[in-house]
C-alpha cells in the first residue's frame, strides 16, 4: 500500500509535533487471537501460545482455527476506532461499540476488505511462504458465504472475544499496558527529522527522500490520499508482530505498528559498535592465540613467531590488525618494537560482555522458566 502525501499536506502530517496515537484493548485482543491461530509463525510468543491454547480448551481452539483467516484479514478493520490520544481505553466500552455496529457499517467494511484481498492483493505474494496460508482470502468464493450473515458473524466474533478477554487476556493487557503507554509518549514527543519517526515505527514504512510519498511495504496496491483534514492515527501493539496493518479511507488512515517494547524483546540485544569490532578481531583463532600469548608479557614479532611456530609475515599481519582495533599496543625500544595487550580494552570488553542482558519481558511469555 502506498500512502501518497500531496506537496501541501505532507508537512502537516509528517512534521506536526502532535501525532494521533491511541490504545485499544479490543484491537489488541484481535491481534492476540491472530497470533494464537498461527502458532508456528510467531516464535517469540510460542510459550504463551501453547499454554493459552491449553488453558482455553479444545472446543475454544476449534473455534479459533475456524475463524483464523478472519483474524488475519478482516477483524481489525471491523473494530471501531477509539478517540485519539485516549490512553485509558476500556475493553467493555470498545466491546459495546463493536456489538452495536450497524448493518451499514458491517457491509461497508466487508466490501472494502473483500475488494482489498480479492482485487488489490498482489497474487504473487500468496505464493510466498509468509502468505501461503491466506491464499483463500484472494478467492471470491471464500467471501460469498459471509455476505448475508454479517450480523451473526459480528455477534459470534464479539462473544468469542469477550470470552477470551475474561478467561485469558485481561491480565495480559494489564501487563502490556505500561509498555504501550511508554511507546505512545515516546513516539508522540519524537523530535528530529520529520521522516525518522515514521521509519522507527516499522521497516515496512519508509518515506521517500522528498517526503511526498510514504511507502508501506505490505502486499496491497491500494493508494490512500492523505489530505489536510485526513486523520492519521497510530496504534502501538505487542501482538501485531512482525506485521504492519494499514486500513482506512480518504478521511482516516489507521496504522497499527509493532511497539518498541516487542521489538526490543524479539530482536538481538544492541551492543556498542566497538564491541562488535573487538569480538570480530578475536574470533579468528590465530589472532586469539597471539592475544593469549601476549597477556601479561611483551614480545617482538620474531619472538612471537618462534614461540607459536608461525611465519613472521602471518604474525606481522595479525599484529597490525590487532593494533588497529586497539587490542595490542606497540612499544618502540631502540631498534626493536615490542607488543603487549591493551589491558584497558580487554577490561572494557569484559565489562560489556557481563552487561549483555535483555530488558525485563512480561512474565506471561515464559522466557524465564
């Protein structure tokens, strides 16, 4: 999906200091159900998926499997949008609005999403391993049976989400809420390059250099024109991973993105660039052998070559590299050049390795067990 900004409107949307963020427990319930229905696709939630499905029971799991494709491609678009910047949403209020959707609301959403999947979906993506399971959504025959039963489907999905909330998800939401709230506050107050905070939302959301176009890398070709009066609203989500969901029309664009918290849990722990360089340097066996030889001593190239039974050229080449990254020091004494390890560098590397730890993650993920 490409979201195009006119030259007049992009500044108002991209550069405004106040951004429209909202939290939604009901939308998060929908994403959690999508994750539960796709256990093999969401490895970071694996422990929670297995225990939650076991607690909810086989009859509930059967219903989950039955509606898996709806959770994938439809349910998020059905959920009414909460007020902007509402950081104290209530599940009961959102659920009541969902259950009160009119037939007209249901039909308009149905038609928009059906058209997206059957007409605007890039059919080549359905052959991709990530999308092979949703190939049915690109066929009109899958959508036809739902057309005359939208109210019954709404009620069925609503009671299903209510049961899930009461039995399983309420405590999960309470645990994740502080992370989402922090995300909203941090993103809402972001400064700097107008396009930078967009890129931080997701690798699939990238503004062009002229900032007139923001390309959302999802497998649809739909184009939404964002005007001055278009509301662009962002929803951080723990369970919208690794996806980016974009929906809306010319009046409102809704973007659900992966929260910073879940990216921190799922991605490798960040380390200083210097640490990567030093670890790369000592990962080569010969260089590590030379460092081990030099610890607590000071030797010339020829002495190292003789002791380790290596050619002088090999030792010289490795010493030059180790010196360039700061792991060994050179000491000139007359006609001789001695080498020794940099105790300061080794000590700093040891401290950084000891500090290599991840920020706390929610207990329900079961990573500590």
